[in-house]
């Protein structure tokens, strides 16, 4: 729903946060990404090898599907 201005992008990058959307080099399987989420570069997101239901500070797993909540931030290089 939102687009980042050049100023917003610069501020977030200085703070070490990813841009709005999905970064480069990501591998994502069986995942629902809600709107306005920030997924950093080179992240791997998959429910493989994890419980069918899990609550984590950055994400949730429900019925074997990873859910990145609205406005969620997944730092660069994160492996889920």
C-alpha cells in the first residue's frame, strides 16, 4: 500500500533496516507476507524442519505456513 520516498529509504538504510518489500537474493517457500513488510537481502524463509505452529518475535507458523505479519521486519541475511 505504501511506497518509500528517497528520504525514507536513506533513513532506513542508515539504521540498517531493509527497504519496503522483498530484498535481493531471497529464497522464500510456503510463506504469506503481509503488506508493508520489510524482508532484507539474502534471507531464507521456509517452514521446513519447524513445528506446524510456532510464535516467534519476527514471524508465526500456522499449519506449516510461515506468516510475516503486517509491517514485519526481517533483517538482512536472516534464515527462518
